[in-house]
């Protein structure tokens, strides 16, 4: 049983590392999109979905194919569902 506990602990550490890397990639892609489309002001992600906002508020239905592909690829592993929000160059907010 001790071997199982050791393997579970290792797998949890690996998943934590994967989540950290995946969230950095989400940030990279989203910031790239924020910089390429001057209308966009903010990126928000939570509970398995995301949206961009402009000065009038959320733009539902705005698609970023690169981000969609990345999230779809890792969605089943729950690597990309953490809450975050940020502007083009702003700090990442995770508790709002």
C-alpha cells in the first residue's frame, strides 16, 4: 500500500506542474490575442470557459482558434479550468 501512496504523491506533483505550465500557455496565447486585436481589453477564464472583453464589457462568441485548440486538448485532464483574469500587460487576478 505504501508504494501506491508514493505513486499517487508523484502523480499529484506531476499534475501540479502540468497545470502550472498549461496556465502559462493560456496566458501567453491570450496576451498575444489581446495585443493583436486593439479592441480587446481583458481576458477572463473560469469553470472551463473563457471570454475576452472590450470597453463595453464581455464579447461572448469571440473565438481564438489557438486558445480553443489548446483548451480542448487538455480539458479532460482539468489543466485549464482555473480562474484567471488579466489585461494586456496587467497582473493575473485569480481571486475576484
